[in-house]
């Protein structure tokens, strides 16, 4: 019994994967019913590819948010930070740009994301302003910068890059699936590094980590910089889908990233969790919204569904403990 309890404590993503399986079955059942057997069979890979590529920007934001939360902080500016980078990208490119030009601009965009993350980290760690207040304030700063760069929705992306991203299917599977698998492998390697161990230690008990010799200030700044780095890739994934951007798009995605992380089993208390759960949390949210869309209900129902999902996600660990306690008796 203790082994079972330990499993659920360490594998915080179990609930999110189970919920994801249930939701995706319901989603594709509705699509099968609406399209019919023949159309569904022909369009299955197309639907899967579109869904995964649509989820990828939020998946990257959720990963960034999860890393920050594990470290005992939070980033309420991550969506608007992504918006700044996205606005920068679409205003620097033309449709005829080459791969070399694309890479040059994107390196600068990564630098913008890292510097913005460093700004958050400095205020949180050195100035000692609580992360909730710091990142809430910088979210408005980033939103204003994005609006200054891109006053109206629009912009361009190199056609050669967008075509490759949208139409390439390595081994006949959507590129988004390969990207997700790579992200999971990178996380597995990252969390087993010394830096990853310190990240969990600081999130679990900051004072104990400090007394054991961990540089808490430098580490927390680095974590926020990593979040900014990942947000730059989220911006790229976003603009590659649409070929343009909207400076205001990131605000709502911040809340979605928090929802996905909580749904994925990473608590806001820090020191526990991972990114596998949040990845499935994002896809669960996306497929739930698809189901709501198929149901043709009022838009307010989506907010209600999101709230219920959060409550279920928060209550699930306690529910599992209660069940295990009853089984042990």
C-alpha cells in the first residue's frame, strides 16, 4: 500500500493522463459521429495534426510555467512575454525571407525572451518583491510593449518556414507529436541534472536549500530566464500557425498555462511535479473545448468547464489519498 501511495505522490501526472484519455475518446467519438465513418477515416491525421499544432504554443507556455512553479515561484507575465516576442517576429520578417534571415531574427527573439525573464527573476530574487506581484506588474509592461510593436493584428512570416512547419509529416506522423516527444526527453535529461535537483530543492524548502549551499538567488533568476527562453519558442510556434500575430493574444494564455499545470498535477506550492502532466493538461483543455464547440453551447459554458476542471484537478490528490486510506482499512 505504501508503494501505491508513493507512486501517486511521485507520478503526479497520472490523473492528467487518465483524464486526457477519457477526453480524447469523447472528442474523436463526437468527430466520428459528426463527420461519418468515411470522412473521419480520411481526415483523422489532418484533424490530429491541426489539433497538436494548435496546442503546441500553450504546451510550451505550460512547460515554462511548470518549471517556475516547481522552483517555488510563479510567472503571470509569461503569456504577454510571448506576445512581445511574437509581435517582434512578425514585424521583422517578409514572406520572401530566407532560412538564414529567419534564424538571425529568431536568435534575437530568443534574447528578448531571456532578458524579459531575467527582469522578472531580478525583481523576484534580488529586490525580493513577491513573484505574484512582480509578474502581474510586468505582464502589463510586456502587454504595452507588444502593443507598441504591433498596434494592430498582422505581420508576416517567411513562407518557406511556415510551409515546412505546416506540411511536413516525419514518418507520416504530425510534427507536433515529434516535438512533444522531444520535449519530454529533454525534460527527463534536465530534471536529472544538478540544476534540476536544486530547482526541486528550492521549491520544496528554500531555507534548507540555502543552508545546504545552493545559490537560491542566482538559481531563481536562471529559472525565470529559462521560462523566457521557452516563451520565445512558444511565440514561434504561435506565429508559424497563423503567419501573423495579435499583441493581445498572450494575456488569456497565461491563465490557461496555470490551469494546465495544475491539471497536470504540479501544485502551486512548489518542489514537486513535472512537465509531462502539464503537456497532457494542455491537450485535455484543448479537446474539452473542442467538445464544447461540438455541443454548440453558449460561450460562458467554456469558463464554467475550465473552473470545474481546476476544481477536479485540485481535489484529485486528496481524493486519491482518501481512497487509499479506505482501502488500507
